[in-house]
């Protein structure tokens, strides 16, 4: 009975810790919503003093529900929608048709639920979703209009097989199929606007809805445009700061509080995979046209630029830096758009096949971090639409946007989750491992290495699935691991020589905290790294001593091709040796700078979980933890268990801790025996980290419970 009591107590503690983390997060988000409402009320009062037009005030009040944040002057920004070619372009049909060697059956999103946050309700009665009952579950009130945009986004992920002839504005036609990536999946749909959900008593922001929904995989095809934007085609509006005659600042590329919030949510919920569009603002601006041009002063009043003023440059005038805040978070996946791949039967064959769409917003983040993360087709694609009323209808259209490339990536990752569940029923493809898989499997686009237009490359659904098979048959290394403070995790491999030796690492980093009263000087083009925990991956040639370093961009000149060096801004690092010596021995090392911390306030030292993929080797010769190199003889056995494992040869009075892969401490104890048992019977099947602390060292070891 005593054993059962302890097991229940441990499980209760785990559940309570998870609940407590999100309860704190919910209170933080509620406080944020209340404070933002107060800021908006203050803005309205100032605006009303200078503009007595009731229509203007009513329009601004209507926008409250789409509130995205404020600039340093207190002016509000608002969310806006970012608008079988895609299936073949991304090789997703290989998953749908069940033609991946090593996998059983086809994969069309069975038992996968996607959560959509968009401009309104998706029309659940659309004929694209009638291949099964109750596929689309709208969580908003039935009085909310159906949204064409939300219906389209849902369809890109989950529309049924539906041949259709597209008709373009110039009268030309193209026969296509509107089938989505995962035609047998289901959906929960929310609006990104701040609304009161059915059964609720208070309004909820999009962030509060994310925490409420607890999505394993979610799509967010909306964003902000803090640069130039068009006002109904009759004027250009500058969204940044302007002081006549020529002082300019803007928030393009700026990590702000909405990015902080996304990072906070994922750090507290590391199984949440959030996919977001990069935006459609590239090249926007008044250069070359005669439309009137306006900016807003500090009170929020429109002021026309004078003829003697020096206008701010068009968005991304230098080819980079026009992604809006909210799409610059570290722990989410941001998607750019390309034109349809037309060469080689619409299959990718070389980097030149990928042409960035003219509107797709470019990175990087102001500190030089790589954004967007990935690119895929989003231009001139067909989609299901609807009348925007409470009745809905089955309509069709052709359109373009990162709104339409984003859900392709979302759909593919969801299907990868389905495959992962078949291969590893007890495990989940979490946020870090999903990003690592996506980046490691991506096809080169643009210049060699990552770049501000294409991120890490063009998504390849087939290659990602093949890597999952490779994990299952041990031909690649794909693990979720933990790095302890002061440790170096190392393993030695023998290069095959038949392909590049490549290692990709990513981790869920604590949110970077933005000052509550940030100034324009602090916000504009701030190059300070937004990393909290800076992990490093290196490959060392053990024969020559040559150290190979990861890709990085130059924040001051990001259009120059990426170079290799110490990356201090990305929570993704990738090292590639294009032509390793066949049979040569290389050591992969993962280390860190400074002190690893969590996101508590104040922060405390904490292990950092990460995901790693390595490919291009014929044999793994050994795995070492830094502590094991210093404390010979201490071992943990067995490493594959049902109930118990043992700490062997540890000094008496050493201590142990047991962590899950999210970094939560599940158990602690003291070592009193030469063979100290650790009871894991209370935990679900999966991977756990056992940490041993002696008076000299900290040693960690992975244990698999089956």
C-alpha cells in the first residue's frame, strides 16, 4: 500500500505542477488584457480630444477586439489576416498515398486535431469538409459571421479530395485539386479577435484562448504590419514613428511583448506547436505612386507628409527587415510564401526552383535571428470560401498570401505527429522536435544556408517522414535530451562519406522580457540578442582537430550569404560538413554559455531541454556526458526499464533528481547505497532524465521507460 500511495502522490504532484504553471500564465494573460484595455482607453481619450468625429471613434472602438499591442508612443496596432499544387510541391502526397518505405498505411490526419485561430468562424457546412461528420468545431458564438479567410485556412489543411477548375482574373483556367494536407483530420476554430466565448463571462484574447484550447498543433495566419500599409487604395499610411522633416523609426523586426507572450506560452507548454504566417508587407510603400501619404503623430492623429519631408523607405527596401512583431518569437514556427514550383513536374529539384513571392515579408529579427523559419507555396492557389454571414455557403476562389503557405506547414507537421505516434505510441513530437525535424529535412532555397527570405529552406514532407523512419531504425540520431549547467553532452560518430554530416539542434527558450515602458530608442533596430539560454553545437574532427561551427546571419548586413561562426541569437543551430572524410571520426558536442535558467521570476538555474538530429554517419561510437568523464565508475542501469533502475558506484550522500523531458522535476532523493534503486513505476512510458549530484560533479543519464 505504501508504494501505491507514493505513486499516486507523485502523479498528483506532476498534474498539479502542470496546472499551476498554466494557472499562473492565465492570470498573467488576464492582467495583460486588462492593462491593454486601459492603455487603449487612454489612447481613445487622447484621440477624442483631437478628433471629435464620432465615426472615427466608433471605428477605433470596433478595432479593440483585434488589438495586437502598442508602439512606444502608446499608439495601438491591430491584427490583420495574412493572406494539388501545394501538396505536390511539398511532397505531402507521398504521406497521403502511403508510399514512404518503412511506414505502414497512408497518413491523412486520422486522429489529429488542428486548432485554428483566424478572422472568424470557418464554415463547417462547406462541401470540402463533408467527407465525415463534425470535422469543424467552431468555438465562437454562433452570432459571429463565417469568415472566408478562416474557411480557406482550414481547407488548406483539411479539405477533402476535390478536383476543381480554377479561373484567374485574366480569364485563364487551371485544373487542380483543392484537397488539403490532412483530409481526415478534425478542427477546433477560434477567432484571433478578443471575444467572449460561449459559456464565458469575460472576454478572452487570442493568448488566453491558446491556453484554454491546449492545442498540440495550431495555425495562426494573422499578424501586424508596423511599416507602410495601404488605406483602401486611396492613401499610404506609415505605421512607425516620424518626426518632421526626416526622423524615422519603426517596429519591423522588433521582438515585442506579443513575441514574449508566445514564447512564454510554449515554454510553459512545450508540446504546443504554434505555426504563424510571416506577413505580406514586402515592398509596400509610396515610392513610385502619387497617392497621399500620412503618418500618425504621438496622439494618434493622421498627419499628411509635407512636400519637404524625407519619406521612410518602402518596407524591406534593402531586401530585408519587414516582418511585424508577433511573428518574431523564438519558440514558434514562422512561414514565408513562394510561387508555385513549376519545374520537374512540380517537384523540387534545385534551389533555383524556389522563388520567394513578391509580397512575402522578409526577416531577420533585429538581433539577426533567422526569420522566417521555413518557406512553402502560397501564391495563386485555389481555396474554399464562403459568404461572410451567419448562414455560410460553399464558394471557391484563387488567392495568395503567407496565410495560405502557413497552413501547409501546419498540416504537414500534424501528419508528422501522426507518423510519430505510429512509431512511438508513448511519445509526442513536441515543439522543439517538430522544428528540428522541419529544419533538418528542408530543401535548400535561395543562397546556401539560411537567409532572410527563405529561412532554413523549402519544407519537404517526404524527407521529414523518412527521417522519422530513420530514427526508428537507428540510421539517424533524433533525440530529445537535456543539458545540465556546466555540462558538455558529447557523442562520437563515424562519417559515412556518402552524404553531408549534418547536425541540427533546437530548444524552447525562456521568453525575453520586454521593458514595460519601452522607448523608441530601445525598440528600433535593437541588436541585443533575445536569447536567454545560449546553447552551442560543434562538430570536431578528432583526427585533425578542426572545429566546425553553425550557420549565422550578419544582423547589420543580412542579405550577404550566411557564414559559419558562433551563433548567439538563434535557438536553432545547424552544423554541416558537406564532404566529410569517409570513415573519419567526428565528435558532436553540445555545450552552453553562461548559466542556464528557467522563466521563473526571478529566474533560477535549470537544465535546458533540446532536440537534436544528426545524419550522415555510419556508426555511433559512443555517447558521453561531461560528468561521466569526470566521475569514472558512476553508472545508471538498466537504461531501458519497466519499473526500477539503479544508480551504481555513486559516493554515499550524493543526491539524485528525476526530470521529464519538459524539465519538470518529478522526484528527488539521497544515495545511501552502492546500488541505489530509483522507482519509475508511477510514470507513464517515455524518456526521463536522471541527474546525479556528487560533491564534485553533476552527471545526467537518459532512461527509457517501456
